[in-house]
C-alpha cells in the first residue's frame, strides 16, 4: 500500500505542478483577497473539482466524455468563450493597493474555479489518460490508497498556492507586482483558450 501511495502522490504532483489556468486563478485569488479565508471558495471549488475528476477517472466513468465527440465539442466551445471572458476580466483588473487587487466575491470565485477546472482539457486528459490509466495497476485497498494520494496532493497544492499568493499580496502593498501577475494570468488563460479552439479545429 505504501508503494501505491507514493506512486499516486508523485504522479499527481507531477501533473498538478505545471502552470495552468487553474493554478493561476487560485494563486491570484489568494493574493487578491484581503484575508486568506475569503479565498477559500476558489480553493475549495478547485480541490473538489479535481477530486471529482480523479474519482471519475479511477471509476472509468470519465471515459464517456471521449466516446461522445459532440459532448467534447460542446464542452470545449463553452470553455473557449468562458476563458476568453475570464482572461479579459483578470487583465482589466487594476490593483491600486493591497486590499484592491481584483478580488472576486464568493459566487464569482466558484463560477470561475468551476470553469478553469472542468472546462480545462489538460485537467481532463491528465485525470483520464494518466491517473485513470495508472489506477488500473491496483485493486481493492491499494487502489483506494492510490486514489487518496492523488486527491491529497490536489488539496494540499491549492491551499499552498493560495497561501503563497496571500504572502506575495502582503509584500506588494502598492499592487504593482499584482498588476503584472494579473496580466500574466490573463495571458495564460487566453493561451488555454487558444489551445481549446485549435483542438476543436483539428477535430
């Protein structure tokens, strides 16, 4: 069981570390919110979405998405337009102080976190192609351990990102650095949107 845990932990860590729209959004909200607790909607939504995707992948349910081309088309088209809007929202935010850095209310945080988590082709492909496939090596308690390790990485990582963002937000009292981070965030989000539309065009 220890082997299954280590395998799941390292695999999930390798998949979640690369900079993407989901990571950028959680970090940005951690930095933007006046208090860490106010960034929890983004953190919890992202972590719960990853948990759901991992469970669906391990159970084999998520494979359904790839057996229905029309469902992929709808999913990625909606994701493209929403990511364009999200990128524009993040780009135009102009922080002027540590308490004014483009923070979002809870409902908006949840909506945006849902979009970058569930409409993200990388997240879907990683969970199905990597975590789902690797989970086939285990059965029973070992599979539960492997799955738990993958899920624990997601939760720990998103809390870490928000805390790191909050730390930088406190250092950047004038909001100058956060303005640049917001602009970088928007560019990454738009890059994911471009990736979506390119894949739609190819398919």
